[in-house]
């Protein structure tokens, strides 16, 4: 509080106080360690006065240990056997049983001096006590106790096997789980004295954080114990007579220490494992971690679902756009097709109208004939004009014939017929020359002969007569041409030449085939007009086709399809396979089907061999 001001003095505000600042201060030093140990152990007021001092400070120890009461049990001391001094409790011998490893060096010295002043043999003799043998006197045990506790290394060795220490490890049962903090808290506090590292983390309670629990178990799973068991050595190395014996003793002692050290580490590990298995916080943290992972998984799945929905939405939008575009294109195509259809319909109606007008005009003028013998020829020529002339030319011809007398009309009609025939002849010659050029080129490569128009007509007739599927078709066609050709004595066609010429005709314009057929028909008409008659008295002579000469009837395309379908329907594993296949092909026997199958196999093999040679 601030002092009150007098009446003659005035006060004024010079500034504002800053806010409070919280600082984390780490307490250090031996004094704080002693205080913290006292607080954790909950020692009494008398014991706390002894535990507040620093072990390494003799001045402070002398002031703190003055009021410590040291026990002196004469009955216990007289019961000691000097020969079994290693099995005795040195803290109890010096009267420090309640202090044990908390006793400072000053307190140990004080207790030893008190024992010497009270139980030294000379003191006891002065009081009239009879002492026969000083070596068997219990004062030897007091001396051994101080030799052990007064030496830092030996005291550490004795503290490691403290007979009052409880090595009990609680089991992982239902009782330990229900009373976890009561059962394990005292056990961990009892065992933390063996830690080489200071600031041992405490067990905590049910409100402890995950970091605190994780730090606690990490510390105890990596527990570094200073406990060693050299005090239990069966033999002392210094008692060996020679160096070899001392080495052997050291080896035996080292093996025994390692075994005990291993058992101690296993005990600590078992303690930590049992505590970890019974700790309710671990189960809580695992459940929280599980829920966190499930939440993360659900969030990830939700993100994936949203992404899929977005992609699906985008895909649908693209599909809708494409659908609209296709619908638009389809509408445009339909509109275009409708326009084309209308244009075609208009063209078709126009050309039909013009053709009907031309035919009616010709019919009204009696086809522009002078005598009856010209009627058929003029009718044929009129049909050619109607079928071959385009719309513009027909309109022009109709205009020329309109309002025209018979003589003038005949002149115009013959003129147009002459122009059309000349054009057809010119086109025919060009196509024929083109065909001849291609045939000459192929024949020059394959050393074949030129084809005449009659041979071309025979080839077309033979190809139509022996359709695809005929056994050895092109050999049959070649034999047919060689048999019926007028120049068969001079030229002999092979199957390869026939196939090459057929391919050339297929590549060329189809008009050539039409004209060839028409020319054959005209030759037939010419022969009829010349009065060629068949001798009715002579018996008709039947010429066998090349297929019949070979002893087989050609397979039609329909029969070939039925055979292929039957081969697929009835596999090799089918019983009476060929009987079933023959039933599917009307008019064909089992033998015919098997023979045709073998022929197809040979054709396929030949094609594969030809392809292989072509690649090579």
C-alpha cells in the first residue's frame, strides 16, 4: 500500500502500471531437490529436518542432523554374527533403519560416532563388561556397516539390494483395472529411486493429457536404472591367489550381475506393460484416435464423393452439351436431307414429266417412222433417249419437238439419236481401251494373252454361272472359257489369268459389263433376224457344265451360309456331328458336307501360304 500524503504535499500520476506477466521458473539446486523429495515422500516434521540438507555439504549437514534421534537396540546388536556381516542390514546396525537411503553422509558419520562411543570394547570394559574375543564381538558388525555406508560406491552397491525394498509387480487383472491409480501409483513412486535421470514424470490421474501420459510411458519404457548387484558377489576378486584366479572370479561375478540386471529390466518392463494394459486413459485415447481416424476417413470419403459428384455433374453437362449438339446436327441433317429429298422429288417429277411428254410426243407422231419396219428400232431409241439423257437435255429435246410437223420432228429425232449413239460408242471404246490397257499390263506381267470382246463376255457369263463358294471356282471358270471360246484352239486360259482379268473388270466401270451384255443381246437379235433356225429334226445336244464335268454340283451362297452356321452350332465334341450338319443343309449329304469342309480348309491353307510368301 502507498503511504498517505500530508496536507502540504500533492500527488500526481506519472504513468500507468503495466499488466501482470506470468513467468515459468524452473527450480534447481540440491536444496530444491531435497524439498521436492520431502514433499513427495510426505515425511514427518522430524525427518524433514534431516532431509532438507545436501549430502555433499558437511556444514549444512552438521546443523541439520543435530536434532536427529538415532536408535540404539542393544538386543539387536548382540544378536549379530560378525561372520555373517554381509547379510546384515547396515542401516539397522547404525540405528538408521527409518532413514535408509535418505540418510546423509553426515548423519551416517554421526550415527557411527555414537555407536563407537557406546559400544566400543574399551568403553564396555570400563563399565565392567567381560569381552573375551574382539574378533567375534558385535562391534565388528558396526565397523563393517560404516565401511559399507561410509563409502559412496559400496553404499550404492548395498542400496541396490536393499532388503527392505519391495519388488512386487501388480498383475494385470480386473482389480488392477478398477483401482488403477491406487494400485500402480505407489509402485511407480517406489521404483523411481532407481532412475539415473532426475525429474521422473508421475503417473497422473484421469484428467491427464495425452502428452503427459505419452511422456510418462515413454520414460518408463526407456527406463535407465543405476541399480547394480555387485554386493551379491559370492567371492571377492582380491582374495584370489593369482591373476588367473582373480580373472576367473571377476568373470563369474560379472555373469551373475548381468543375469540379475536382466531380471531387473524384465521386472521393470513387466510393470510398465501391466500398467499400460490396465490404464483406462490408454483405452480412452485409443478410442479417441479411432474416432479421429474414422472422422478423417469419413471426411475423405465425403470429399471423394463430392469430387465424384462434381465430375459426374461435369460429365453430364458435357453429355448434355454433346447431346444438344448432336440433336442440332441431326436436325440440320434432317433438314438438309428433307431439302435434298424435296429436290430429288422435284427432279424425279420433272424428269418423269419430261419423259412422259417426250414419249407422248413420239407416240402422237408414230415415233417418227416412214414405214412399219422402223417402229421397233425407233421405240428402242426413244427409250434410250428417255433413260440416258439428263433433264436439261430432255427439256431441250421437248422444246425442239414442240409445234413441229412430222418431217421436221423425224429429222430432230434422228439427229438426237445419232448424237446419243455416237456418245455411247465413244464411251464404250474408251472403257474398252482402258480395260484392254489394264489387261495388257497384267498379261505382260504374267505372260498372258490379250482378251477379245467374246472372251470377256464368256468370262462375265461364267462368273455369273459359277458364284462364290463353287469348288475350285476359277479353274472351273477357266475350263468353261477354254471350252466355249471361239479362239480356244489358239489361246488357253489359266485360272490365274481368269482371276486377274475378273479383278480388272471389277475395278473398271460397271458400264463395260452392261455394254458387253447388251452387245451379246444385239448379236443374238442379229442372228434371229438373219433367219438362223434350229434343226428340229436333229436331237438336242446337252453340253455339261465344267462343274458337272468335275462330278460335283456348285454350292450356292445360301448353302454355304447354312454350312458355316452348322459348323459353329455343332462343335467337334458333338456326337454324330456330320449327320447333324447334313440335316441343316437341305439337298446335301453327309459326304458332300465333309468334302466341302475339306475344300474350304485347303483354300484357307493356300491363302495363308500365299500371304506368307508375299510377306517374305
